[in-house]
C-alpha cells in the first residue's frame, strides 16, 4: 500500500511537471487497502489478475515490478507494452496479468475467457481469476453478460467492486437504486459480501474468504468495498463535485492512515518501523524511476509498428 501510494505520488508529480508523461494519470488514492487485499491473496504464475486503473497496490501485491509501471508511463521500449500503448494499458498475459481495457466491464469477460480456456485445455486446476471494477461499471451491459456467464459456468472468479461513490462525477443516487451493490450478486446467484473498503483488516478477511471459496469450487464471488476516491477521476480533474461532508465522513478515511494506526495500536509495529517502511519504499521508487528514465523510447524510423501478435513480436520474443 505504501509503495503504491509513493509510486503514484511520483507519477502525479511527473504528470504535473509536463512533458514526462503522455496521456492521463489515474490514482488509486484511498483504494489501496481494497486493492492490495485482493492482490496479496493471488499467486503469480498460478492465478489471473485483471487489474484496473486504481489497482496499483493490487498489482504490486500480485508481483508486478515497479519498473513495469515506470517504463510504461514513460513509454520506454523496455516496458511490457514496448512503448506502443497508453500508459495504463499494461500487462503480461503469460504471467496471468492481462492488459487493462478502458471500456468498463469488458475485463471481466477477458478473465472469464482466460479461465475457460484453461479449463478446456485441462490445466485450470485450482487457479482463480480476479478482477476489479468501480460501481459505475456495474451498470454496463458487459458487466451483466460476464457475471451471468461466470455464474452459469461456475467459474472461479472473484470480482472486487470498489464503490467509491462517483462514476467520474455521477453520484451513486444517479447510478443505481438498490440499497447495496452486493444485492446484484444475489441476482446472479453468486456469493457476495459488503465491507468497509477503508479497513485493511476487513478487506483482507473478505478477500481471503472469497478467493478460498472460489478456489474450492463454489463459483464466482463478489466483494463490494465502500469507500471514497481521495482524488479526482484523474489528475486532470479537481473533484470539485465531491461534497465536503463526504470527504469528512467515515467514507473519506485514508486507508493507509487507518492501517498504520491499527498496526501501532495492536503492537504489531512501532511508528519508527512505519517510518522506515516509508523511507524504503521511497528509495525503491526513486531507483526504479532513475532506471526507466535512462531507457529509450520507440524510434519512429526503425519501429515496424506491427501488432504484437505477429510472430516476431509475440510476448516472450524480442526483435534482434
């Protein structure tokens, strides 16, 4: 969680400085507990994690290197997308990390497809596929079709729904009429629970159970986390539409501060140890940024621009 927060603060700084990052920057500030709690339950090389724009903490917990993030945002040819795609559409499918799709709801079907393909090939085993979505995305047709498919096929899918109160700037009361989004899980005949997304312990407990149930063959699982996005939709957005009373409510708690206070109160860590963690994370971020900054971007006069699915450019192979 700390590593994700410090990394994204650095990305936001580079974006505001101008010229270093092309495209938008979207932060997961306030959603790190919800994201990391899911990512840490999954095993890289065994499971599938379809991360979205606010899942930097989950990506790191799953095992994505810091360099993959910096290289993609800076457009380096050494990154997983080789400087060819938007800075948030990164992934390594062979390692169980499909690239994000901006059309919300679509990624659920992608994870379904990866799970179903493994089943047909006889190599699914007890693997789990997980993905996340915001509350706004649950109103799309893609989400409905994918959840229905996953339920009918009883796929080992875990869907994390981050109810951060605003679909960009559209408040919940203009998005859906049900009292709690977990009611949608019941509508598909799948298991679900609703938790405080600012509470790391609650998040870890919920995702631990959801991943275990999916792995044991109980079909799709949904975890709805209630929280507040502590930034704009992207760094281009000042979030002026979020009322002050919401920011000052329990929804607006900073999950990292809540986790730190719990760690110290329970005697699991000291304040000095937390400070050391922050310093270590800061050093890791600076080292990764320094490395990525030295690496080249695509040369338009030498780049072939063929699709990455062509034989010379498929994942795992490189041009001479």
